[in-house]
């Protein structure tokens, strides 16, 4: 997962939204629990915002240069699929810079 170290070069902010108790958010909660430390260690200056709110559907949002934002709904995704979605958001950021 070498791409994780490139997040701060391609993103200005990463937001993860999910419900604390909903079964639809279980994979997202597990992803955050397992990967937050590694993401933050690889990108210490990147703001990674974790937003827990009852009834919120799981989502991943990336903010790029010039205030451009992209979001992905995570409901029904596995942890591996969430990781892939984050990688895809990083690639979008790289393409916006070129």
C-alpha cells in the first residue's frame, strides 16, 4: 500500500463519515480502526476527519486543490473495497494536478 504515503501530496483533506451502530457502517468502522494509525503515520500533516453521527450512511470524501471535492458512498463495501476507493480518490487528486 505504497499509495498511502502519497495521500498528502494529492489531497488537502480526507473525511470519513459513518454511524457508530449501524450494520451498514460496520465495514467502514473496521477500516478506520485498522487503518487510521497507518494513514496518519504516513501522512502526518494531512487532516483526516472521522465523523460519527447516528443514522449517517458511510461515505468517504476527499478535498483537493481549489476546493474540489469528491465523495464515495461506502454502504455494502468490504474493507478491501474501501481501501480501493480511497486509492481511487488519491489517483483523482494526482490527475487534477496534471
